[in-house]
């Protein structure tokens, strides 16, 4: 039982693109707030590739404030498709 659990954890961590909040804050502070643009760009790029979306990633990054809700919705829907049950 323990072996199966460890294998599942290893598999999920191998493909996880989750950034711990402490690390995100550190990057944000060290880059004087510019890291959020990089993070948004990478998030949209990954979603575009995963879901074959017909979107322009760069404008969605530049105008991130306008598209942040959409990014969160797409990310949550993708997570639910992968088996995530929390809201």
C-alpha cells in the first residue's frame, strides 16, 4: 500500500508545475513585480498547449488583469479533468 502511494506521489510531482507560494513571493519581490508577467505567460502557454486553445498568449499576458479570471477558470477546469476535487 505504501509503495503504491509513493509511486503516485512521484508520478504526480514529476509532471507538476505548481510553484510554492513562498517561492512565488520571493521571485516577485526580487524581480520588482515583473515575475507575475512571466508566470502569467507560462500559465497561458501551458493551457494553450494542453487544451489546444486558439488564443494569443502575449496579449493575454500584457493585459493580465483583464484575463486573470479566465485563466483561473481554465486552470480549475483542467485540474478537475485530471481528477482534482477541491474548489
